[in-house]
């Protein structure tokens, strides 16, 4: 299609440059100075201090394309990958910001202008949600934009309902936050699901494409909301979801970039059915894993490194399901680099490092994956097909290198659950024994020259690398 992801990125930035915004590069997936956050999960992360008033920018307007990861912490979409048309672990967020400059009126007007004026989306396909008490945003949509009242939906907090839409945005349990208005695209009655706020809103018919957050508060550890020095605007639009809309397809996995990755994954695994869910998961995970390594994370047994290890192993298990018994995952890096290298030059620059890190993990897991999968079948048979006992899940973890979430993922496919309390108990017992014996978990062994490539990046302190368990590499 003519609306390639490359074109969308540049048209988005051009539009906001034309509105006086400074174009800012994407920050890494590992937040620079924020120990409260595992990964950059939205565009606002690199501007947190600006919102809080601790940092000033020369231009109060900015726009960027931010790489994001939602695979841990408050925002975790790992378990949605392969199940919905719209969720990835790694994705790109198009964003525009006002740091105490413009507010609701301009933010909404420009979003509408870009979607319906520049990109010519049919207005009748678009809906907006507003925070239930935000009469100001409601009035802007109705009176200024002219959206009919039945397509402006008031939404509350929905605390405790993880999949329910929520029009109060926060990056984490503390920090900048505020009410938001979100723009949804209706893919049409051919798809299942209801509009936002309805009981079946989690379907994939009405897809949320753009969130405009009116950043007004700094949430304190005790939950109170302290007003920010100046109200700000923080918007985020998923590039892949928008690309699906502009390319006239429904699922993110049908867009140009994913089709190329899926095609290559199919070739490498000898899979004929391009609709196979495992291909989608692999295509998603290669992006997350490659960019994590680019941003200084290596597979390890704790912290960010363990999230990476978990994502890699989930991908490898899907390769195994497709019948692949040779290392294949690292071979997708070249394709990814060709697809995304222009937008993210750090990827081709570190391609060799990424390939080696992934290959090392593939070789490591290959030693136990096959046996682990056979053990899994035995467990299913013994357990009667309902619950995987905690002790068995722990054996898969401890002896076969199956992270708990991998075992849960396999169990879910078979309509089973894992006794996680039993797993935790077995883990705790093991920890005590290990503590007594002074054992350590190992990281991936990589040649020193490759490891050295990780060190000089400005955003990573050596201390943090050590904290990630990378000291074992020395
Ligand atoms: P959803 O309700 O669909 O899970 P969200 O409300 O969690 O999305 P936001 O936190 O508001 O998403 O993020 C802003 C935008 O980023 C979304 O409107 C969407 O376009 C995009 N986005 C969010 N999560 C993902 C994801 N996991 N994969 C791809 N795009 C995403
Ligand atoms: Mg979400
Ligand atoms: Mg949402
Ligand atoms: Mg949202």
C-alpha cells in the first residue's frame, strides 16, 4: 500500500513540525534516569522531568516517534500478543507534546485535522471517548469538531478491570498523570466487539488509535494527586494500528512491516500457513528482543535481562511448535534491520551484536526445550488436564529453563492453568537451599569485543549493566 510505515512516520512529524513542534529522537527502551520504570512504555517517559517542572525545554512543543515496550511493569501486553489484532510487546508511538503551552482545544483540533484532513480518514468511522467529568473535552468534540453526541463516549476510571477502557492515564503508580480523550476507529460490523464503554468493548472492531492525555497531576506514593506546575498535553498514537487503518487492513499483523517479517519467519521455519499464530508471535518478539539488545539489555536471570530471556524463549517455543529444531530466531534480525534500520540506525549498527546475543540464547535453550516439551506432555497426562502442579512448573523452570510465564502460555493454549502459589513455594525453597550453598545463575557468554560495544552508549551506566547481572560476562 502507499501508506508505508516509513511514510506515516515522516508525515506525522512533518505535520507537527508545521505546528511549531521540535522533532525529538526516540529515547531508548531502557529509561535513562528512572529506577521506578522497567521499560519505556510510552512517549512521555523521556519527558517525565519536563512535566514535573524539574527540566525546562527551549521549545515548549515537541513531537517524536518513540519505541515502546509493554512487557513488564504496569503496562504488560505480552499475554495479548497473538490473541488480539492490536497488541504488540514492542511498538512505535507517534506523539506530540505541549509543555505548559497549548492545551485541550489545540490538541483535539490538530489530531482531527491530521486524521481527517491530511490522511482523509472518513469522519463517520471515528469515535471519541472523554473522561466522565471532562465537560470541556466533550464540548470541544461536539461544538468545535462537530462530532455527533452519540459518538462521544464518557468513560470513568474502571479501576481493577484490566481490559476495560480507562480515561485516566498514568505511566506508573506514581508520577505524571491526567484525564484523557481517546480516538477510536470503527473497522466495521464485520468484526466482533462493541464500542468503548460497552460490555464487549475488548473486541477488535472498535480499535483505539490515539490517546490525548491532559497531563495535570503528579501522583504521590500515597495516591494523592498534586497539580503539575503547568498543565501539559501528551499524546500517543500506535503507528502499527494507524498503519492498519491507512492500509485498509484490520490487523496490525497485516501491515507492510509485519507481512515482511511474517514472510521471513515462514520461510525460516518452513511454514506454509501465513495465518499461523506462531508466526505473528515470532514477528512481534523479534522486534522486542532486537531492540532490547540494541538498548543494552542482554538475556539474564533477573530484571530487564530476564524479561528479554522470557520473550526470546516464548519465541523459540513457537518456532519449536512450527517444527523448527535449528536456531532460526537470530536470522530474522537481518530482515528487521532492513525494514527498520532507516528509522533506527542503531539497529544496523549493532546488528552483529544482536544476532550473536540471540543465537547464544537459542543455543542455550535448545539444550532443554525439546526435553521440556516432552516433560510438559507427561505432566498434562498425569495432572488430568486441568491444573499444572506448582512443583512441576518449577521443575520445568529449574531443570529445563522454562520461565513461569512460558509454562503458563503453553498451559493456556491447552485450556489449563498453572498453580502459581505452588510454583512460588517451590521457588522459595530452592532459593533458601541456593543461598546456603552460594550458587549463582549464569548469563549468556559473549565474546568480550561484542560486550564492549554495549558499554559506551551514553544512556547506560556501567552500574546498571552490573545490576542487570551482566557482571558475569567479564
Ligand atoms: P489498549 O486499550 O488497546 O490496550 P491502551 O489504552 O493501553 O491501548 P495507551 O496507553 O493509551 O494504550 O497508548 C497510546 C496508544 O498506543 C494507543 O492508543 C495505541 O494506539 C497504542 N498502543 C498501546 N498499546 C499498544 C500495544 N501493546 N501494541 C501496539 N500499540 C499499542
Ligand atoms: Mg492497553
Ligand atoms: Mg485503552
Ligand atoms: Mg489508551
